[in-house]
């Protein structure tokens, strides 16, 4: 029975909202009497708005509590998996970094050996009496040589990949040094935050101009419910 009452109330609020929108759309205010009637209708609208919010309040609170509870249970279930994932990827990363370092050192050693061989060849040519420019060209080639070497160890294969990433945080007391291009809004959330701060400043200063921000003074109505 209680659920039926809730449904009926919801239908009634929905009907009243539709009817009052039609009435207000056709309303014309040309004199003080019309204004008084419009003001009364605005008060009725405020009451109806409050009634609709009250209608949904309990259901929203129940849904929110259920959502929070589900989020908590999800976090509890995910926690050990995420900890294990971090531990595993950290270990994989340490091993890969060590392996990459050994591979880089091996490649560098091969490059040095190749350059040394070219230098020896140049010395031989010099001893054999070849033109100095020929010897000099080989020496320059040896100095600039960066021959592509085949990997000395097999490539790691698997479903885990690594890429360079960065963690950033603000330095206390240094926010005034942040470059302008970093502060430029590039996301919807960032833009919303900038405009919200500008709106607060406009209210505090009575609409004083802010470079780069368009400020338009408006009248915002606030009607008491009847």
C-alpha cells in the first residue's frame, strides 16, 4: 500500500510540474497586478520544487548508501589483488631494468670493439703508405660509427609491458613559479575549477574585470516557498 502511495504522489508531482510549466509559459506580466500574480506563482513553484526534492530525497539517500557500501566491498575485494599486482610488476620491472642495463652495456662494448677494429685498420693503411685523407676518413668513420648490433640476448616476451611514467606533486610555497602553460585549462574539470574560482572573485570584487575572463552581471531570483 505504501509503495502505491509513493507512485501516486510521484505521478501527481509530475503532472503538477507539467501543468505549471504550461501556465507559466503563457503568463504575461505587464503591470503590478500581473507581477503579484507571477510572484505568487513563483512561490508555488518553489514549494513544488521542494516537494519534488523531498520526494526523491529518501530514495536517493538509500541508493547512495547502497552505492557506498558496494564501493567499500569492491575496494576490500580488490585490495589484495592490487597489492599482489604491484608486487609482481615491481619485481618484473626490477628484473627487466637489470636485463636492459646488461644488454646496453653489451651493445656499448661491441660498439667500442668495432670502433677499435676500424682504428687499427686505419693505422695499417697509414703504415702501408695510403693517402692521409683516406686514413683520416676511416678515423672519422670510426669515431662516428654506431653500427646496429644484433641483440646479444633474446627479447623478453609476455603480456606485461613497461613505459616511462612520472609522478608529480606541488612543491610547498612554490606554486607561484608554475609556468603559465601548465595552468592553462585543458580538461573540462580544469576549466570548471578555473571558472568557479573566477566567479568567487567576481562576487568578492563586485564584478571587477579579470583578464581573459568574460564577466556578465545577472539577476538571480530567490523565491520563498509558500
